[in-house]
């Protein structure tokens, strides 16, 4: 295990579970069909937790090119590593999404709604207004990164000695993703991660799904550019306040 392998595996697990819950909720004939937004947002939060648990000790568990860029802007990560991390994250997202398709293949085949077949792969706006959609992704990702910058490690109050929390140290980011989904996810599906949307969208364009909708490349730039802008703004504000 090394940094890039950890980013690949962590992102793949996150997308497998995150895309998997969407498939479970929206595809025909599943045990979780129509179980709703609470199920999706909760499972996505736990999917992020799972990826962070695996990748955290080795790479810092960025799992998101916007996070890597934001940390580099804030002088907390090397710019030279950003492209390698982003490629690992994209590859992991594609792999996780491919596994979702294989896992739910029979249910994709029995689902007739084209938009529902696309939902486990890539985000889509509830109301298509590219300006508003871009703002949604910018603001949601801004909150994600700004709060992450202010995460603190547990410590003994008297001596200020840091306490290692192991895997449960990943819980704060899971809660953060959960509340973002519940509060700010209803307009665009809260991608907040270029790899999370682009990787699965590429897989959706490739895999043979009967009667599937178009890949919608005309929207694909929103969940890529929006998170990068939002993360960058969060980094800049953090530097100003620091």
C-alpha cells in the first residue's frame, strides 16, 4: 500500500458504496427500491467514512481532486502530487462505478426509466439551470473544504497531548458529508468531487445498458469545475483568516 494505491482503493470503495446505494434505491426490483433520500445521504456519508478509513493512514484520504487542489493552495500538500492523486482518484471512481454496474446488472436491465438508469453513475440537476447548478456545487464544496480545514485532533485537555483515534477519527468527515447531502444536495445531487462524477460518467458512456439515456456531457463540466472553484475559494478564505 502506498499513497496512490490508497487513493485508488479508497475512492473505489467510496464510489462502490455511494453509487451502490443510489442503484439500490432507484432501480426496479431491489430490496431498497424507493427507500428515499435519507437512505441515500446516510449511505453516502458512510461510504466516505469507509474510503477514509482505508486510505487515511497512507495518503491522507483526499479521495477527491478538489480536496487535493485545496490542500495544495493552503500549503498543506505538494502541488507536484496533485495530478498523480487526481488520476488515482479518477481511476478508483471508474473502478467503483464499474463494480456497481456489474453488481446491479440485472436491475439495470429491468428498469425502464432511462434517467433512473443513469442516476447511480453521475449527478444531474433537479432543475436544469447551469448558473444555479454551478453555484450549488461551488457553495457545497466550499462548505466541505472550509470545515475540513478546521477539523482538530482529539487531545488531553491538561497536557494538550494528541490522542490517536484510529478509524473513528474519520467520523467527522462522514457527518459533514451527511449534513451537506441533507441540506445542500437537493439541487444537483451534491457531487462536490470531480472524480466522483466524471469517472462514473465515463463508465456509464461505455457499459452496455439497454435503452439508457444520453451521457449528458453538456452538464458534465458543472460537477467538475464547480467543486474546484468552491474548494479553491475555501482555501483562499482559510489563508486570509489564518
